[in-house]
């Protein structure tokens, strides 16, 4: 009988995910993978972000509110480990978010991440060659390095997450991710409404939405919901009213 300890990292994480899925009566999915990674890697939470039109990352699944908040903060301020993975391709491992060098590297995201309760963040690419499909992010509430074997396993988790995402798009496993929904569909709706209000492109509208959320220190999804509900409107002068 094949065991997780007797095989390579890729097969090992597949066995772990299958065991977790079987124990909960669920199919193997991105959600199951994230929960398995959180348990096996000894981290506080796991988040998967994927590319969504018109070109910004979107949270596909987060095991907790902190992971979702860290993903949202990076999109809002336009910097952070996960965005560096999107732009540059390689893993970005940050064992101490409160370190002075990290605070200088990401002067907007760093303090906000620590304030939100994060101590460490490890961002791993879900990629095929130079084509980036998503990012698997692991966070801890306390600072600390990942062990060498945990880094190897985390890369294998990222590869499995990539395969599940590609299968989902191809329709190979239509029920595997049935529990997943767009993290904040209001963001897409609000971006379209702002584009119409300001007569700008979707990309420019999203920049304005992010800037307003950051200026008002308001979660991006919350501001988007206000725009969709018509509690907030963007006028051509650039002010929300």
C-alpha cells in the first residue's frame, strides 16, 4: 500500500488531499486543498488567488478572514508578496512581515498586514512556464520560517492547485469546485458602474475604486457593495459621493 511518507512531494500532497476529502465526504477541490495545506504545513491559513478579467487577481478561496483580508489589501494598495509573484514569477517568502526591510519594500502593505494580524506570508506561483495562472499564499499569525521540507511540500500544493484550477476551466471535474464562488462579485459590478459613471476603461475604473478604498481605509469589497447599492457614486472629478 502506498503511503504519503514513501512517495515524492507531488504524490504526497495528492494523497493528503484525497484523505482529507474522503474524511469530509467531499470531492478534491481547491477548498479541500487549502484546508489540507493549512493542516499539513502548520500555517494559520491558506488563500488561492487567480487571474480574472480585466487582469487583476481575484480570491478564489481563503480558509479564513485574515487570508481574504491580506489578498484584498494587496489589490487595494497595489503591492505585496502575492503581487510580486504575479509580476516576477518566483516564490516570495516573508517569514517576518514586521522586519524593517520588509516594511521598506512594501511601505503600504507591510504595516497594514501586521495591523491586520499577520506575522508571516509565503506566496507561491501557480504557473506553467512563464504563464501565471494564480498564487497560493500561506500566512501565519506569528513570524517564523517554513521548514525546508514544508517549502518543498508547499510548492507541490501550488502545483496541485494549478491542476485543479486548469481542470475547472476545462470542465474536467464539474463538481470539484462547486463550493467555490467569486470572492467579491460586487467588485466586478462596481467597476463596470464606475467605468460608466466616469466614461473610462475598466482598468482605470478599478484603479479609482482601489484608490478610494485606500483613502477611506475601507475594505474594497465593502466599498464596491456601496457602489452597487448606489450608496456611493463616482463623479468625473474623481470624488465619491
